[in-house]
C-alpha cells in the first residue's frame, strides 16, 4: 500500500474510533456436515464502532427515514471479519438488529478504507 493510501485508511479508522458508536456486525455462517447432509447454522459476531447517519426525505407525501453506518475497513479486518460487509449481514445498533441492504466501499490506493452500509428497518 502506498503511503497516501495508508494515511487515508488510518485517518478514517481514527475518526470512526473517536466519534463512532458501539455496534455489532452479525454474519450468518454455516458449515456443511457430510454425515448428516445438512448445514449447521452459526453466527459470526464482530464488535466494532460506526458513525451513524440518519437520512430523512419526503416521498409521496410520507417521510422516509434511512440509516447509514460508516465503518473503517481496517478496524473490521483487525476484528476478524473475513472479507468486506455484504448485503444480508446485520448490524446491532442501539440494541436493535437491522439488516444491511446495500454496501458501498470507498478505497484508497486500491485497498478498502471506509464501508458505507445502508440499513433496513
């Protein structure tokens, strides 16, 4: 990784750590058992911090509120998340579990720096 990319990724991680709220990223996992010919469900839980952003707009006469979570990629890797967040993962935010419906990854120097997760209800 080039020095600028390292600086950008490190700064993003520092800001999210300083100003973010405690969250838990939950991913459903499973291991196939050949003896029973079934998959045993499991969960991977990663404690992290995220800056939460609530977006509101009027749509068709009603108010639509969405929540976006900004996570530092380096912190998720350090916590043991294999790969990047994906739709279908879940975030426990303020005691409520919310599904991840969309993910946008911002990269610096080809390496992920920040993940923007759009959360459902």
